[in-house]
């Protein structure tokens, strides 16, 4: 990976840490950014505000989701503009998700042209066929088999899975009637139950899966899943980490 990309990763990590702290009132302990081909993944660790901690203890998870979604409406446009200005690449999609009990979060950005050569990512990683098969099975249980699935490994700790064509008719009608936010919360809760309860990912990847994130773009009928594996053996050379304590 060239020096410019590594600088971009470090700059984005620092920017996101400050932006989240300014808007939420508390920043994450650390931010890890990875850039590969058309993807930018941003992983936030140890991120929960004191008020959210109280709500979580009272099992008010949906309340936290609603509050965070509102605040993300301010973060997404600023983050998009920052990455586009810095890299000169247009960001066409942004996804985000939280794991409240892990106090972690992810933001995934997809550009319209590559940041790096394609060989930076691994499209033939070990266990890919089984990972795709498991995701297809989970999709079928939660809604329907995706019309298209793609996955790659960005680095030794991050696997991205993209699904296209996963919405069923009743979901499209709920979205048309303005219930997209509610539908997303329901789908996230359902799918993440399946994703967290399967042992297949760890078996085929021969790695511990410590975080799973999922989000949708209903307009595109598209979804991203991120698997974070083996956090206990980090290789700092592959990450740009900014501590915000």
C-alpha cells in the first residue's frame, strides 16, 4: 500500500474521531480506517456516551438507535465531503451500523472509481465460497435469496459482503409508505441475530469473528455486511489508528 493511501487512512481516522466527538459529545477510544479498491471502512472502538450507557442498562436499545440515526444525518454529509475533497473520488454510497454491547461502530463508504489497484483486496480469500453461501442462507431466512452477492477481504481483519436485490414486495411497499426507518431497525435486529448466532463464519475462516455489521440502501435494494475478525492479533502496519482518549 502506497504512502499516500496510508496518509489518507490516518487523516480520515483523525477527522472521524473529532467529528463524532463534536456531534455526540464523546468520541471513540480509537478509529481504524482501511482503504482498498473502491472501499473505505471506518471502525470505531469503545464508543458509547454516558446517557446511552444508562439507556442500554434499561434495555432502551431502540431509543439509542433513533438518537444515533438522527445525529448521523449530520455526520454523513460532512464525512462524504471530506473524503471527496481529500481523495478526489466521488463517494456514491455510505453505510453504517453499531454494536452497542461491544461499544463499536462501522462506517463503510463506496466510491465511483478506485482508490487503489484491485490487487490490494483479496477476492479469492480462503473460505469465500462458504461465507457467501452462509450469507445467502441467512438472507433467505430473513427475506429472500439475494439476486447477486459479492465479497472480498480488505485486510487480515476485514471482510466485506455486498448483496443486491434482497427486498421483498411487502418491504418495498413499507418503504413507499414512509416506514423505511422502522423497517431498517426491524431488519437489522433480525439479521444480526442470525449473523451473530452462526458459527459457520469462524469455522471456514479459522478466525474468531468479534464484530458483525449490516446496513441497507433501500433505494438501491442493496446491503453491506462487514465481518471483523481476529482483533487480538492486530498488525498495525495494515491500519491507521488514532486514539482519542
